[in-house]
C-alpha cells in the first residue's frame, strides 16, 4: 500500500501545503508574533522534511525534537489548536482526502503535550 506521502502527491504536494500553511499562520494574529525573527525559508525546509517523514516519505527529519524546538515560547493549547486548524485548511485546499487528514491529525495529536508549555532548554 502506498504511503500517505505518496497518496497526497509526494514532495510537490507537501511543499504546496507547507507554503499555504505558513501563509495562513503568518496572517493569524494569534500566531504571527512567534515568527517575527524567524528565517522562514529555513523553517519551511524543516517543516517539509518533518511532514514528509511523518507521512512515510523518503526524507529523514534531522531537526530538534518538538519539545526542544518549542521550549520557552510560552505556547498554549489555543496556539497548538490554531496551528492544527491552519494545517487542516491547507490540506483541504490541496484536495487531500478527509480520511488522510484525519490520520494526519491523529499523528499530530500526541505532539501537543511536547509543544505546549514546554520548558526544555536546548
């Protein structure tokens, strides 16, 4: 059976979803401040690798853990939920099937406790 990565259209589809996702995140006043001093090209590259790896693609994510990457940012549950909403909207815009979106959501849900309120220092 094909991986979710392949089923949604591979690297090209992941790149399109990531670009749309960050357009939405940066337009959201709840979230945009977290990215004020961020190298967005670098972040998008990391996000593409992370998503591709999570969806069974050939890439290997070599970034920091979720707790390390989000430590000390003061993220709250509403921030995580807004990010998931934007990702869901981006996936829908790019015609990803609802069952795949649900599977992706199930994959992301356990990350909430690693991202929200993480005080781990890098």
